[in-house]
């Protein structure tokens, strides 16, 4: 198994009459490459492509002829076929290095043709050293969980991408008051407030609020108060309609063969009672009952970077490029791209602004019941001619602007240095 430059990710080695699978890249590629073991079975791409990799099911007449020659000459062990993946080994290793001491995920996709250049989940495991203790279920860090394609998380403010697109499509040009009192649909419910309110409170001070702001300002400052009001004003029907168009609640295959398949989850958005305005306000800021995977956020951001056209993420180099559909119009995608760029130039992600590397993106800090907030960033570069989309999730990492965004910047810089943004 090879990366798209030919770097070896897995190979077979025969010793004393037994064939062993060797994984030279170890933990960094474990969730993508997977493992093929006589006792523990197969996972990842080893499971999807196990037959051709191990010499089963010849692909064409030439291979059937080759199989016959092997039998005639007495060599009855079938020879397998190499499999080239879309991964870039250098970017994958760098993502793992930056993430390996955290629980989280990174996925990098080329938006125009869906090639997955990096897919990392941590904690990981060494596929060369599979032991019974790993499968006993006692490790609470869940090293076998692929957080990038299967982990469901509250998205927090990165989900405002969806609401901003909905507002653009509906021709919203208004403004809302975003003050320190916050917003609620009823005195029975706790007011939704902005991050600055709690920051000032923790320092023993007060915060006056953003005042009356428009969509562009609210998006760059990531105002919860604004987007809660926006979601309620746009209503349940339009909210669920755009989420359905954006492929929520689906499984999307990223690698398929006649012998197996691997699908990414997009997210979970359960039905909401039309009378529940507070629930809608919560979901409009990426909280409440909405959950997503990092791969899903990368997919919809890639569609925005690609003029509104979603391309199926893929892991096999020679797979056919498949368009999932237009998620929005080119004009709306361009307008949202300008908002994402403004987040980096003057908003919550301005700490990663670099003149030599224009990035567009969105930060997120997602509250969760299990502890500190999850840290998010999703974006693309170069902003004016997108070549790579990167989504970063760090469990319990805190503010996306301080944790996930700087990590994404380092990956974009690595990608630029190695020609991935050309």
C-alpha cells in the first residue's frame, strides 16, 4: 500500500514460511491503512481492499492468465496488487506529530477532486504490535475510534458556516442587537451569550456587548447572540431544509470495492418540535442536539471552496471523481468565502493571518457536558484560489482561536512548503 508519491505504507514480509504484514509508518497511519491480522481481522483500507492486496479476485484477463501460470509452475500462492492511496505521507506525519499528545482529528482534502491528503485520529495504536490487551476495552482513550470520520461532536461556532450560508441564500441584509444581556426565547431558559461576556466575567469585569451588528461582523466576531436570533428568525423549516441539502444524517463512502467499503459519517441532526424556538437557537450556534464529524465539516467547507460543488472525498488514487451535487450556487459560495476570509483578516482567527499565505476559515469553541470545550478550526488556502481544506478538532482543547487554528496554520505552512498549494 502506497501514498500518492509512492511512499510505502504497508507491505508483506515472509519469514520461516509465514507472511507478515509490516506497517513502516506505524501509528501515524493506523486509522487509514488499518491492519490485516490472522487473529484480529482487518480494518481500514486493509479491510476494504483485502482481496486484491492479498492476491484474491483477479481484476482482468491478464491477471487470470497470470494466476494460471502460477499454478502451472507450482507457485500456488497468489500475488497481490499494490494499492495507491491519495494520502500525502509528509502531511500525514506532520499532522500526527502536531496532534499526537491530544485526543482529536485532522483531515485535509483537495476541494476540486476530493483527494484526501491527510486523515489522522489520536490517540492511535501501532498496527505492528497488536496485543490482546488492546482489544480488552479497558483503554478509556478509545485508540481504535477514528475520530475524523466516525466521531460525533458538537460543532460550536464552526456550524455558523451553515447559518451564514442560509442567511446569504435568503437575502438577509439586516442586523441584530448583540449586547451583554444575551438572547433567549423565554425567561424560563438561560440566555445565550457571547464568549466575551464570560471572558470578562472570569476576570472580574463586565462587557458592554457588540451592539447592533450585521452578518459579516457577527460572523467574523463569532457572535452567539446574533446567530441565535438569526436562526430563530429564519425558522425551523428553512433550517432543516438547508441541512438536508448539506447532506447531514448521511453516510458517504470514501473508499469502496467489491470486497468492502468505508463510509464517513456526516453528523446527527434529530427532528425538533416546530414550537421549540430555544432548541433552534441553540442549534443555530452549533450547540444543543446537533453533532458532526470533522470529515463532514471538511466536506462542506471544500464545497464552498469549490464554488458550491461538493466532490466525494476519496482515499484511492485511481477512483473516479464523483460529484455529490451543488450544495449552493457559485455566487453564494463566493460570498461565504469572503466572510471566511474576513474571519482570518480581522476576526477570531486573526492570530493566524500571514501575508504570504492567505487563509480563509472559521474557529469554533464547542461546549460539552464532559469537561472543557472542544477546539475547532476549518478553513482553506490559498483563500483566493483554494487548493487544500483542513479541518482540526481537539477534544477539550478550549478556544479554537488559540488551539485548533494555530495547528491548522502549521499544516498549511507545511503544505505550502511542499508544493501542495501550487
